[in-house]
């Protein structure tokens, strides 16, 4: 019988791309979903997946979902930089991961792959170059989200100590089609609407197809007890946004958002959110992070996986821009992943 994959967070951006790839490869796939999870990104393949209603905070549903599973790919997480979300984010990201690890140990799965983030790799102003050896240190450049992912990694390493084969990936900012009001899709939507300012920072970017490809090769490999940065290229936000603008045939941002300007901007947006009751678009954490200059080393994954090559960022941006414009023309706020 074919091996069985369980995916958590399968209706989200990365999880949906992973599900499409697994289905296209002819794998047996089971996915955990909440009753209210939107299915727009997996609509065309929903009948090819065994769905289990539940949640990473619901231990009973996890135990049911893991029956007979060979490989667990844990993508479920909450991403927020709003201080109001910190308690819930910690619950989902840390406690939820602990529950997944415990259930995987009980079910005796072959391997667990955990999707972390480069945000879990401690960033220091005096150490801009980051590799997998970076250990968490308190720093103004780190975020509450990054801290929850670091603590979630600790739960995964605890699972390893208890006998579970594990591997962790730390993706950079993931580029690809999905919901255009979330994740990296917001960059394309905002540039298309018009964007005057660009942040001063530098960070890593990676094509979603590369992340999925690395995950699938790692889960079935003999590699265990390791984590890998998945970052195709390091680029300044100015250059990144300019490339998006060129792909969308729009004017690139021309004005630099200095640290002082971003500090004023997040405070103004905080006041706006209090007045309107809406979630802030810019927070102290995102403002600070956007000015950080971090360069992520991808040599470990390239050396570990033979013939693994990252997609050039220009190709990723042009392809994502094309799919964004198709969605705009069709009047949709999302784009389902391609096989």
C-alpha cells in the first residue's frame, strides 16, 4: 500500500501548494482542517484528499487524523504581528506543535517535517549573516511570531529526544500565488494599487515551489535531526518591490521609508486601528523588521539535496505577477496553486 501523508494547515498558502503537489504525484493524502477553513485554494483537488475535521489544539482529532499515517508535514500556524494576537498565536504555534509531536510519537510515524520560519533564527544587528547555527537570543529585531516558532522548534527537538525522526525547514518570505490579501500576496496587491515608499531592509525570498520540493525530498530522505534554511535569494525591499512593479507594469516605490518615518507610520496606524476597530496594517514589529538587514545562507540545503536548484527570484516574481493580474481580471481575490 502507498505511504500516507498527513498535512496540517493544508488550506493555507504553503499547505495548499503542498497538497496540490502531493495529489499531482499520486500520493495518498490526508489533511486536517477546521470546519470553517476556506477551501478556495484546494477546491479543484478537494475530492482527492481525505479530510479530517479538527484542529491542532484538539488532541482527539489529531489522534484520529494520525491513524495509519507514515509522514506528517506540519504546516499549520498563526502568523500575526499584532500584540492583541500574541496569546492565541502562542497557543496555536507552540501548544499546537506540542500536540502534533505527541500524537506523532503515539502513532509511531516514520518522520515529522515541521515548517518553521527564518523568523525563528535569532537576528542581531551586529550579525547580519544568518545560517542554521543561529541560536535564539533576545533582540529588538526579533518578533513575537518568531519567538513562538522558536519555541515550537523546541517541541520538535523534544520529540526527537523521545524517539521521533524529525526535520525542520525555515523558509524565507515565500513568493507564489494564493490569497492576494495575505502573506506575500499583499506585496503584489499593494504595488499594483500604488506604493510610494520602500523599507530600507534586506531579507530572503523563496519560490513556494522550491519550498514544497525541498519538503518532499527531505521527508522521504534519510536526513533526520536537522533544520534547513530555504531562501533562494537575499534582496533589499527596494529591489524586490521594484521587480514586482516592473512585472505589473507599475511605477516602483521612489521614497525611502526611514526608521523615523516607519516609527511614525506604525503609531499612526495604531491610532487608526483604535478609531476604526480594524486590525493595524503596520505594527511596531513589522516596522522594525522592515529596516533590518539580514542575509540568509542557503548552502546547507543545496549541499544536502543533490541537484537542488532554487528558482531565480525574477522568474518567481514574473510568474506570480501574471497570476495576480489574471485574478484581478477575473474579479477574484485568490488564485489556486497550479499543479
